[in-house]
C-alpha cells in the first residue's frame, strides 16, 4: 500500500483562505497594540478589534488545519494579464484624473483597460474610448456635477 | 393616519414625474443587467451608489430597488432563451425554461415568468405594507441589548442560509467587522487600525469596498474566463400562454410566492435562495417529479415567482428594524445613510413618505417591468449579442468615476483597486465576499450597541439572557450553531446547495 505523497495533499483554496484569515487577524492584532482595551463596562477602542482578530485567527486555523490533510485541490490557474492590466489602468486613472483632467484619464482607462482582452480590434477600441469619454463627460461632469476638470489646462 | 391614507401618500410620492422616471430607469437598468451575463445587481448597485448622492433620497432608493427586482425579471429572459442565466437567482429557471424554449414554447415560458413575477411582486409589496408598521411598533421596544442579540443572530443565520462553507462565511463576516472598525473610534476619538494614514481617519467608504470587491474583481474574473461571445437564440413564438399552461402554473406561482416572501425575510435569504428552494419544493410536491428538467411549466413559474417575492420581502427587515439581511440590503442601507437617513422603526413615523413612497414605487415598478419585458423582449435579446469586450470598459469607467467622485481623492481609487485585488484573491480561495459587506455595515452598529448595553449594566453581561426578546434571539443562535455541528443537518444543507453548484 502506498499512500499519496505529501505533495499531493492539501486543499489549496482552503489553505489560501486560512492564510488570508490568519493574516488579517495578525495584522489587526499588531495594529491594535497601542489601543486601550478597557473593561467590559467601559470598553476601550482596542476591545472589539482584539476580540474580532482573535476569532478570525481561530476561524482561519479551523479552516486551514483540516485542509492540510485533505486530498490535493489546486487553485484555479491565474491569468496574470487581466489582473495587472486592469489594476494598473485603474490606478493610472486615479492619478490622471487629478492632474490631467477627466478626458485624458478616461481615454487612458479605456485604452489601457482594453489591453486586458487580447481579442480587441484597434479601430473598435478607439471608437469605444472616444464615445465613452464623451458620454462620461456629459453625464457625470455636466449632468451630475462631479467636481473634476475636463482638461489638463 | 390610516392604512389607506398612508398608501395614498405613498402613491402620490411615487407618482411624481421625477420618482416615476427613476423607477422606470431602475427597472430598465435592472432588466438590462439581468439580461447581460457577467454583470450582477450587486456590482451595478455598487457602481450607482455614488450617483444616488446627487439625487433626492427617495428617488435614489427607488432607482436602486428597481435595479434589484428588475434584475430578477431580466435574468429569467436569458435563462429561458439561451440557457444562460443572467443572474444566480435564475439558474434553476434555465432547467425547465430552456427546455420549454426548445420545445417551441419560449413565448409562454417568458410570459409565465413575467406574470408570475408580477403576481409575486404584488403580494410581497402588500406584505411589506402590512408587516412594516406592525414590525416597527415591535422594534421600538428594542433596547441596545436586543439589537446586539438580533445582529449576532442575523449575522450567524446569514452564513448558514447562504451557500458555501459556513466557516469561510463567518471568517468573511469577521473581516468585514474588522474593516468597519478602521478609522476614528466613535466613543473615544482614538484612531484605530489606520496605519497612521490620515485618509483612513474617517474610515473606509462602503462604496470603495463594494466597487472593489464586486465591480473590479468581477471584471478581472470575467476576463480570465472569457468566451461569452456569440450565443444561439431559441426562436420566439407566440407570447400568450395556453389555458393549459395557466392551469399548471397558478398553483406553482402561489406556492413560489409564499415561500419566496418568507425566505426573503430571513437573514441571508434573498432571491437566489428562494428560487432554488421553490424549485426543489415544486419537484417534491409534483406527481411527476421525473418530468422536471424537460420543460415543465411549474418549473419556471415557481422559482420565478419566488425570486421576485424574496427580492421584495427582503426589504422588510431593513426598513422596519434597520438590519440588512443580505449584501444587497447592505447596499440599500448605505444608500439611505448617504442621505443621513437611518432606516428603522423611526423612519416610518418621522418620514412616512420614504417608506410608503418606496412601497408604492415597487408595485408600479413591477407593472412597468411586465411592460418592459413582454412586448419589448426582442430588444433585450439583441443585447445578448454585444460581446463583453465592449461592455467592460464602460463598467470600468463608471466604477472609477463613482469611487473618485465621493471625495475627489486618488487614495480612494487606489484603495478600491486594492480591494479589487483582494476580491480576486477571495475568488481564488473560493470565498464568497457577500458576508463581508454585511459585517462591514453592521460592525459599527454592533459595537456601539454592545458598548451601550454594558455601560448601562456596569459590565454585567447577564442582561442578554434576562431580557426575553434578547434571550429568544440568543437561544435561536445557539440552536443554529448546534445544528451546524450535527452531521445529519450538515449533509442536508450541502445537498440543498448542490444543485446550485451544478
């Protein structure tokens, strides 16, 4: 009889869950160090965060420990392209809208964001970017009065 | 004021051209995103939340509510015509609805779904109108101790009734509670868990989290698994159901409506749970359960009525107790909060036009939806051919403007992108982010009430078991926890959700 080797064990999504939970709990406990716990009658700012973080770590362990012994379940494969492209285009939008105005920021967001999907056609994307930017400027800046400059100058 | 007077007040509020316009807009948007796979009502409402800030309170809430129940109508259209459920709540509708379409009965399936939904919406709206004032009188007796117990019960029950592993859901709630504590402590004024960042002193905005977790991470996940281009449509035939269809449908509609209304009330309940339960109940009660899945009218009528009834009755706990029962209601709560209104028993007496206007608009909205969906079905179906590649840049833009426009800060946009990444991690870890929102919204309330209770009793926790309402809630919580440990209950629960995963 040959048991499955160590490498074939572990429910990876559950282990990731445990990592997230314990990580959040530990981070919370770390940040709550300077906060006063107080007493039950006069709870300080640190009371609830400590309780919650403690529970979070417990739940994390309860999810993670049994998952170690379960048969291997892999995490769905990660496609790095959409993650990176979308996140960068969002952050870029945030910076651009402050310093360069809405029009350039919106064009950036859509043109950069479109790179996340390799199937797009150039002409279509450009038209989409122009149309959405005009629409956004009309609805949000003129219509709803969002306080943002349209142009960098 | 009598019941009739209040209803008249509600209708006069809901019938103003502006409110009527936003009701129609909400219903249209709801149908639109219901039809489009890949955009759910949660993400849409998250995107539109910041916009409601620019509207009068009632108009904004009417629109958001319209999106939620409108999505229930729209979702069934695609489920029936292309076997592609637009929403999680119409997954079961696809089982029999698509088969009916294959048998050339697409028209009657759509009509049954729409008419059943309308009937269910009417009943649930009436339930809201009747239960609202009654429950809120009851809720006025609640002290802080009762609220603490109610919230603990609500949060725990929400994890058990929602799909997915309970422990993960509890963990997600705890993360939500923790995130809700970031910022200045209301009682002492100390900055908590802020990493020293001034931007976090006011806490994290609900919209940042909602758009990050639902808007951004949904786009990323959809792009990862892309391939929703080109769908084959079933041919649309005569729209009016036969008399035989009606005869088979109406008992199922009645049962679905009843079940949906009740399940919508429960914490964690809502449209999805209701439609799954209604379908399995219908199957169990049928004399020919083996025919389900081959195009049975009841298999469309029951879940469609149930999801619409539940979508509307889930407003009851929010509007009467101020406690949201699912993530959609957490969004609604923050839509109220944006305007400085705290939903709960006092709103009914101090601002009756809000409650009754919303109730009346729901009924009007349902009527509008029947019109929007049945004669205009052809237009919605055409939208299905729009590829996601053209849709997501628009969603991305709305999300970004929405987040930015709250405080005009780059910080919020970057933070939302961070939550987008976190949401992506949650997906990889197979964690459902809904409970997090619930925890985030209820966290500050829970802490404030817990502190108040223990301050009153000088730190003596026995008050929670001495007050009868509080004791009942806690006993119910303990029973729920006990049930979760029982292996037989766990098995039934897993079975109940198995169809959902399929």
